[in-house]
C-alpha cells in the first residue's frame, strides 16, 4: 500500500455498492416478512401442516442468513467508504502542506526538499517530520482498512456469517464492521497523533469504548479523548483492584503467620492505596467538570500515577505543567495539586486581562506521571529508603523520560500554532523537570521553566536546558530546609540560587497589579494562592516576564 494507491481508491464505486446492498437487504427482509406471515398456515393442522411449517421456517432462516451476509458486506462497504474517504482527504491535506513548503512526498511517504538556507531548513524541520509521520500513519491505516475489509468479505464468502438468532441483518451488520487498529508500538507523541488523525471518527469512537487503555495514556492524542478514555476505565479499574485486594487478603488470612514472611502484606497495602487513589481521581473529575484527566496509571508502578488539566490544553494559548517532588501521592496530594493548578490558572488569566489580553486562555496541568521518593510506606525501612532515594537520581531520571514525552505530547496535541508552555518543578520534581528539559526529543517544546524549592536541576544556565537566555527562573525561601539540606550537597548540580537563572522573589510585598502578596515560608508554600511566589509563577505562565517581582 502506498499514497498513490490511496489516492486512486474508487470511493464512488464503494458508495454505489453500499446503496445496492441496502436495497437488496430491504427486498430480502420484505420477502422474509411475507413468508413468515404465510407460514402460519392458519386452519391447517396435522402432520402435513407441521412439515409445511418446518419448510417455511427453513426458508425464513435461509433468508435471515442471506440478509446477515449481505448486512455484513453492506456494513464493511459503508465503513470502508467512510474510512477511505477520510484517508483520502488527509492525504490531500498532506500533499497541499507539502506543496506550500516545496516538499516532495514520494508514494512510499518519504519527504525530500530542494536545497535551502540553513536557517530555513531549521525552521521547516518540524514540518517535514510532521509530513513523514502523517504519510506513515495514513499508509498503515489504509493497509488496516484493506485487511479488515478482506477479512469480512472472505468470512462472508466462506459461510462464516449468519444471523446468530437475531432474525434480521443487524447481526451481520455487527459482524461486518471495520475494527480500530492497535496503536503503533513505542510511538512518539507525534506518531501517536498522526495515528489518531488517520482514523475516521467511527473508529475513534470504537477505540474509546472498547480499548480506552490504548488512548488514555498516549501522549500526543487530544486531551478530550484521553479524558474520556481514562474515565471510561474507572469501573474496570475498581473491579480489578478490589479483586486483587480480596485475593491478597485471602492469602494473608490463610497463611499461618499472615504476611509476616512474604511481600503479600506490602502488596495489599499498595493495592489498598490504589483503591483510595481511584476514589480521589473520581472526586477530582466530579469537582472539575472543565478539566481533563490526561493520565491514569494504577498498574505499572507501586504507586498510582495521574495527570489532570484545568482548562483545555488543546486550545489554550498558555499552558503550564507542574511536577511535584518528595512524598507526593494521589491519595494525599493530588486534590491539592489540582486546586493549586486552578488557582495558578485564575491568577494568570487575571494578569492577562489587566494587560488587555482578554481573549487569551490558560490551561494548567498537575502532572504526577512518575513515582517520586516516598518516606512513608508499609515497610519498616521505608523511611530510610525514601531519604536515600531523595538523594539519588534514579527516580528523577525515570520520570524525566515520561515528562519529556508529556511536554512534547501537549505541544503536538495543541491546536495553537505555537502554544506558550511553561515547566514548573518543585522540590525533587524540579530536578526531574531539569532532566526532562535536557531530553527534548525532536525539539524543545518548553518556552519557560520555573524551579522552586529546588535541590538542583543539573544545569549551570538556560542553554543546558534547551531554553533561551533569561527564560529559566528560580524561587528559594530562606527557611526552606530541603534546599539547605539536600540542595547544598550539589548532588543534583550547582545550587540554582547561585547560578545565572533569573531569581524571583518569594517575600511578602506589593505586586505590580497593586495587590499585597504574602511571603512563602518553608518548603511547601510556594504555590499557595495569594503568595508572591504564586504571583510570579502566574506572570511567567501568562507570558508577562516584565511583570515579575525579583
């Protein structure tokens, strides 16, 4: 399959065939109805009458099976028409974009261009990558359409489709539907988005209903689709976690010494935490109807992971992503994180309006897509383990890979030409953020970064993080013991408060909008509403660096 074959698919013939099959089904159903009425043979009894009725029933069943077969063929024809038309329109749009940039797209999907200046080539690098990803996704979708249609038609010709007791063509209709293709393995956010765009709306709906796990955690997909997919998993996750909790409890109850000499008691504790996590996430969704649950992962780690957007990150001009640190969990922290995200968004919008920018929108995201160090758990030595973890880079490095992909996914999914993305990192999460910014994939999607209560970000200046000069900011409270005890060891690089990043105030005072702001004390008050530190973050998120307080 290639782009030339896709362009040459005859959609008119498919449409005409679908119409002819629909007419045939109507005619068969009319004949079947008449034979059914005649088959009553009212007033005729006896052995011959019974034999005649059986003959009528056989005829009716044969017609039902024929209707089912035609229904399946009619459905696959209709679905194929819709899918092919969608793919052809996407190919046409791809070729138009290529023409706009003087790119040449081969039938196999390769993109080439004429010699250009280095500055222009850099500018158009992302366009070329986008075109190539689109071409690959459209070819894969076309191959899937072709394979699905061939499977249904072969099944129908081989007698594998019947009415299955339904009595009409609906049974065949269900057996003739095209199936949504599985997502590509180890795909980038851009590849995920192009895979989604290549599918017609009917396949997207099917995927959300039948395979929400394919959608909910896939970076690059629209946030509304991710939200629906994740919410669709709530019931199944509750059943799964409850069953696992009961299984572990039963094992412990039956063991002579309970869970004393196994890990079953620890596994039970973590499972119970995830049951609570799910309850918290349901509450967050219910209390924030304008939000988007962009990540739900209660399977892959010891602790649950999630991300929630206040506002619509796909349409917002201004987006922030906050990454937390030590001892952050869904059950104990996530509602607070979402509340802080809402407050930050509200303050950012207020600052934009004061500057007359009433039409600009803001989305703020609370991201707990990794497992930060924990000093609390079911084990005797969990506190010691957590204190050791917070001085090591392992958890941050693992989280940074996911966070970098999330940044890229937010950028790819945005319908804005160039959304302003601000990375916010607190505590150990600031180190995770710093590592993520050093792994930007095909390009740096983040415009600004603010680190607060930071032990280090593994960088001397903005260039180490892929940021422009003057776009990295630090806030540090004088009595923040975490910075004093962990940051001053320089295990995570130089103290951000002593290098060339922009230093922002956390002290009480009057902000440029004429409002008195509280000071931030200790390690946890930076994002609190009404503080100078929250105001400064809002100014950066809003793209108003000239309004910050230093």
